[in-house]
C-alpha cells in the first residue's frame, strides 16, 4: 500500500470514528503513523485530502463488486438473495460506508466532489450495470430506468445500517421492492 492509500485509509478511520470535522492533516498524520507534514505533501488542502479519500472509497467499492457474476435468469428469491448479499458485502467495510455518508454532507456544496462521491463515481456506473443485469435477468419491466432506483435503494439500506438507524430485514425490503416492479 502506498502513502496516498495509507493517508486516505487514516482519513476514513478518523471520519468514521468521529465525523468529518476530525479530518485534519495533523490528525491524519498521527493516525497513519506518519511524520508531521506528510499528509500535506500529498494533499495540500483539506479539499485535496477529501478528494484523496473519495477516490479511495470508490476504489474500495469497486473491489466489492469485481467478482460478482449475474446469471442470465433469476427468480425473485434469487435476485433478492443476490442483492442482499451484495449489500452485506459492501456493509462489511463499515468505516468506509460511515465515512462516505458523512462526506456526502461535507461536500454537498462542492459539485465536483459531491458528484465524484455519488452519481459520478466510477463505481456508480458499474453498480447501475449490475442492477440492470439483475433486473433484466428477473424480467422486470424498464430495467434501464429502474437500475438507478435499485442502486439508490441499496445506498439507503447501507446508510441505515452504517448509522444503525433501525433494525432492517434487507431481504424483506428488497423482495418487496422487486415484487412491486411487476405490478
């Protein structure tokens, strides 16, 4: 792992453990076990540091889906299990999910970073493609139009889990969504 990744991972841990306000160059250096000033070398400003973290978050999410294979045909139970399993896999990187959602509020007024963290993230297109494949394999109408909705549903489930907002039965929620597509 290179310095940039080490710095980004330390930033993710700091945000996840105490919020975005804890993201300072000095605390990142300390958390990463680096000499003071190291983070500033790789990320001159706080915005640069956030951009480094956003990239690392996207890379991690990409790793969650790399080996995913979607069968050509799925029934509702199979599709539900696949989506619930993917959601669980993404949630296993709990600190990354907490940091991602915290940063969404932090960068809401920065179009470039907000887009890189959400709709413009390279992994977002891949997630929408996976959602399209699942919906197509299920035989759902308008798979193209529904794919972004399914990704948004998974995002919402991840957020609820990340902040432990309420107990969730992910499979039940996904199954209800998929069942509603045929009505």
